[in-house]
């Protein structure tokens, strides 16, 4: 630690500035971007095979397998295991992709949390739960929802496959520094209003490209009051506002979550790490390029109605008129919805509870609170897909799986599942789903499928009523 | 990487905002392990019906798309997933440039690494490109010549421009910094 005088003279920095500056291997010049060091590279089966091929074609090896961690989640089945305890991967393409990741990890010495392992799960769920994700780190993955890890005060962002190859080979990336965007959330959330509603409310306000070119920092009392799992939900969807990343300064909530996790620092190293992490918070008066304020108390449960995550209204609201917007007209036509009408009471076919946005234990607890003592409505299919094997075990230890099963919902193995519909879990054409995932793009959950994004509470309420429902009516 | 200097081509127009990468290449086509064959799946759900027949109204199925090297799009093109497959699909179909109002960050970075030029124009110029009309893109001069001869400026960051103009591969450039990377690792070997 510097002495007080040195600190007083140092320019005020944001959390983002501090993490960025600490990872610059070679500064930007007028002709070249900065070279940035990557502390943790997460890898999955879908966006990595071509990157490993690029390395092989050039005769390069993986520079830091010890800073690389792999899992399989996107194309893996979530249907129950066979009698032998093994998963069956019926899709030959998915099986080939899974086999290629296994071979690549074996050849490079990269630790792999493989299908069937106790620690397997969605990459953005297992990173935090294993204690791999820590404050102040740079984290990348060939997946846009890498922004999730920013909940710990890490600088975490999604990259394309060429950059996956760059990081595998050099542990570095070339990057121009994004601008900063502070979102202060004042007040506190009302009962029945969740982190998902907060982030959907923000994206509805600033738009799906509203934070392009920026790194978001979420601040204020309503953010400080969130649990780590709730913070992950918020940061997860930063990319849906177009942001490069979303960050929250680490605090006692962060440290309490991390303490004792398998990869977290231990004993003396823990105290030193916490002392270091406490210094990451943005300094008073640090410059930010943009600011936005949100009043948490004014937020309602939110639900999307269109075909991008910014098209959201309060669950009790009415659908907007296109007013000459061909894009909104097209979205409402795709969704089969009538402008000016409420969404409340609209019938639905499928409910999906899971994903890197809302597939953690607290999400399942909230959903179970609605399902308890109720039945999934006739004609509705409800899938509950835990985010990881660990989440699954914890949920089962609490009896949540029984609550879901007794209500008539399907209790699945972990994976991305119907969020991205690569593994056979998909929405049929024209059908409506209320989904706790992050994207309502056309066909995202299956070609022709229609997605309403919402919180686990709203999703569970829709499952038991068969209609879009204000979950607060079902909460005691 | 294939060089990009100038491109004179007809444009195909997809005049929509917020076109996401799930539309450009739907997730069910991401199960391959190579970059090949994705051009045939470009915009699959907009281009083909449930039975796999071309939808006649969709731009890529219209005659003016044949041989078009540039796709004219709206705002925030390529939002959503980080899948580089979206860029491989556009390149596989034959596009060398996307001309729009703005691009999503990850898509833009992916495009630049694959010789697909993301050209962001000011609305006054963008609005003057008729679908099917011919444009010339000059990367060195960072100018796009409209059908009426007007030169519309655009901007590509210097390093990406250099790589495209000279066919330089970014990975080779990063590898040339080996000494700096090793020094950084030695200085930070205690973690974090």
C-alpha cells in the first residue's frame, strides 16, 4: 500500500481503470492498441475448436494452461443420465465437438470440467462457484456473457474465436480501452422486484446498443444490497445493453462469497488478497464518460415483449404502439402481439428456468417458492435446468427438486439448454415461452419460437397459471 | 489474412437495426469444428422457410444480391453473441464489407480479424446508398464513394487498418511482444 500522501497525489481512478492499468503489458501507441494480459481464460466446446486448430496450423502451443479452464455446456444434453450414470449425446455433431474439446484439453494440459464431472456446468456459473473468478482479474471467454464475472470486480468480457486463439497462444489480447459508464441505482428494490427486473429496466431505458463501446460500473445502495448471485444476474446482461463489460466493486458481500471456495486464496494469502481487493473500488471523483441514475424503488417486475432485450415493459404495462417504427411492427408481428394491449393474462406454452443469467441456487429457491403447493398449468411445459452440477446438488439437498417435480416441472441436468437451443431443448415454432434467460432474439430458443424474458418469480408464476402473471399476486 | 485495399461492388440491403448474430447464423449451426460451410447458413431463418425453400422476398434471395460484395445494414449490426461464426458466414457468402450506421463491439472486432470491413457512415451519407447501387470503398483513404460520386468518410482504427492493408496477422504481432509478456509474467508471478 502506498502512504497517504502518494495516494492523495495519484489521479482518481475508477474500478475499471485500476484493473485495466494493472494488466497493460505494453501500452497503446498512436498506431497500436494496448496489449492486455489475461489472468483467466475460460473455454467451452462451441467457440474453441477453430482456435485450437489455428494454433496447430502455426505450430503454437497453449502458453498458460494453468490460467485456462474448460467446461462443456452449450451443446451438452440436459436430459437425465442413463442407468449407467453416463450422459448420452445423440447428436453426432455435438458429440464430435465435445470429443474435440476433450482432446484439445488433454493435449494442452488444460483442466476440463467435463460432462458427467461433479464440477461441470455453465461456464459462467462454475467460474465463480469454484472461486476462479476473483476481484481485480481480467477474465475472457469466447462467450458474450463473460460479463457475468464482473460482479466480482473483475474486468470480464466476451471475445471471438480469433481472440481465443490469441489468448491461448500468448495469454494476451490487443485492445483499445473502452469508455466508462457509471450506473447508480439509488433506493431499494420493492418486494417481488428482482435483480433481473433491475437489469431489464436499465436496458429498456438505454437500449440494446445503449452502452456500446463502454464498460458499465453498477454502483449505489441498491447494488450494494444485492447478493453475489443477484450481482451476477445484473452483470450478465451488460452485453444486452451492448456494453463490453459490467463491473461491481468488491465488498464484504464479495469476500464472504469467495471465502473457502476451492481456488480462492487461503490463510495469510487470503488476508493479503482482501486488503488488495478493498483498494479496487472507484476513487471519489474519478472521471467517467457517461452516467445514468436509476431509482430502484420505482422499478416493477419487467417482461420483454419484442425481439431484443431492450423491448421490455412492466409486467402490468401495456404494449407500445409502433408509431411508424417498422422494426417494432415487425417484432410485434413476430411475437403475435397487439399494440396497446396488456401482456398480463397472455397464454404461454413453455417456461424455462435456468441459464447463466438465472440458473443459480437463489434463482431456483425463488422459483420453488412459487411452485410449492401448486401445479404447472395444464398444457404448459416447465423446464428447470440448474446452472451447474453443484447448483443441482445444493438444490436437491434442500429438496427443491421435489418441489419442482411435484408441481409437474422437469428437473434437468445442468447446461445452457433452452437459452440457446443447441442441445435439443427447444421451443417449437409459434409457441410462447417465459424464460429466465438473456435473449429474446427471433428463433433464439428454437426457430419460430417466441420468448418473453423475465425473472424466475415471473417465470414460475406463468408456469402455474399458464399465463403472464404478476408473481406478487402469488406471494404470501 | 487476406488484404483489403479497395473494393468496388454492388450492395445488397438489409435495412434493419439491431440485427443480432443469432439471425446472422442461428446457434444450431455452431456445432461444427471448422470455419467451413457457414455461408450456406447465413441468415438461415430469414432466408429459408421451414422446408428449406428460399423465401423470395429476402434480400439474399433476390437477384441484386448475386455478386454483391457489400451488405448495407442499419444501426448496431451484429449485437448479441460473440460468435465469430457470424463473420465467417458473411465472408463465406461472399461479403467483403458491411456498410451501416454502427456495429456491436465484438462483431466489429471479429470482422476486422477476418478481412470483413465494418464501415460506419454518418446517416446523411448512409441514407443515400440505394439498394443494388455500386459503391467504392477505399480503406487507405477511409472514404466510401457513393453512387453519385460523393465521398463519405469513415474511420477504422489505425492498427486494424494497417493489418488489413498489409495483410498483417494480429497474432504474429502479439507474438513479437514475447519479451514484454514474459517480463510481465515475472513481475506478476504472485497472482492477481
